[in-house]
């Protein structure tokens, strides 16, 4: 059974809470870029967090992109972007998804 959009967004939010990065989908403790599913991953970008928790990210990506106006990678990697902003974006997407459920 596949995860709901809400479940994926919440799990992705938890990944970002644990650690966030820019410029790659995931990073290890040495800040090296690695695969999102690598057990050594400790930081994820916005899209990398989605990739880490599901293979079916179209719905969750669309729920987030509604608020970004651009690709998730472009939004995540914007100069000056903060982890707090990424978490707030996920909170908005979760709130909207829950309201529509």
C-alpha cells in the first residue's frame, strides 16, 4: 500500500528537521553528496527528502510546488534560503493537504 501525500510530506519534514542541505539531494556527516537512500545520509534537500521516503513523489511534489512557483530544487537552493523556511513550506503543504483530505 502506498503512502498518502500527507504521510510523505510529514516524513519528508522529519528528514529536513534532522538535517537540511543545498546543492545536492543528500549529504553525509562529511558534507559529501550521496544518494538519498544511502544509510549514511544525515541531511537532505527538499526534493531529496521526498525521494528518501517514497518512490511516488508526484503528488507530494505537486502539493509543495503549489507554494514555490518554481522547481523544488531551485526553490531549495536559492541563495539565502534557510532550513526554517523549508520546514515552514512543508508545514503549509501539510496543512493544505490535511484540509483537502
